[in-house]
C-alpha cells in the first residue's frame, strides 16, 4: 500500500513538473519596484516615459532661460530667456500636480546631457552665446512639439495637460525661429561685392 502511494506521489510530481518548469521565478524586489515604477497605479509605461522626458526638458528650459537672462547680449534673447523661465515654471508645476495625483515620481534635477549643455553655454559670451542658445531653443522646441503631438496618451489627465500646453510650446518654437533668423541676418555679411 505504502509503495503504491509513493509511486502515485512521484507520478503526480512528474506530471506537474513541465507546468512548474514553465512558471517564471518570483520577481526580485528590484524587478518588482521596476514594474511598479513602469506602471504606477495603472499609468501606462509610455505615459510615464513621456512625463519624465517632459519634466527633464522643462527643468532644462528654466535652467537655460535663467542663464540667458544673465548672459544674453541681445534684448530679444534675454526676453526669450525670461519667457522660458516663466512659461516652463508654470508647465513644470502643472506636470508635478499630475505626477502627485498619479503617485508618479518625476526627475527633480537635470540629466547629464543637459548639465553638459549648461556647462558649454555658460562658457560663451555675447553674440556667441545668443546664437548658440537660440539654436538650442529651436532644436529643443522642435523635439518638444513633435513629442507632444505624436505621443499616444492613454491617461486622460495627461492628454489634457498636453492639449493645454502644446499651443504655448508651439508659440515658443515660432518665436525662437524668428529670433534665430534675426541673429543670423545681423551676423551674416556679404562675402563678395556684387559686380555691376
């Protein structure tokens, strides 16, 4: 009797073995935190990635705007820097409110790339600073507008955030291009005298 029970138990284990072998191991605490961070309270991973990028971009706009307020020699560039600080501080605050509501942690400091950009721009003076800063602002706002337009938001509150702030960012891009064109026009000189 004992022998047949043992055989039945071994047969049961052997039968269940393939299913047990396919069960993934329990997630490590680090993996669990990563998964939780990727979808905090149901927030889609894509929305989280967008929000984090937007937060870093917003911090950079304020940081570089403050730099432009101090270093720009052109009044239009200085004024643009002031507008970046004002507008992006408001946008950043709005994004923080969304993050608190969704229990999402956003970056609170610049990433390595933007720290390096700050360092590079801070070494420039006068017209060289103005040109480099406005070139960055055009490039950066082109990326921002594209990201705001193309990201398929799942979170309704984040969709509303984008809808409210996209026109401001588009206006920044338009203004940045206009200032960039003005700076280019004042620095370009004819290379040769036209022949009559």
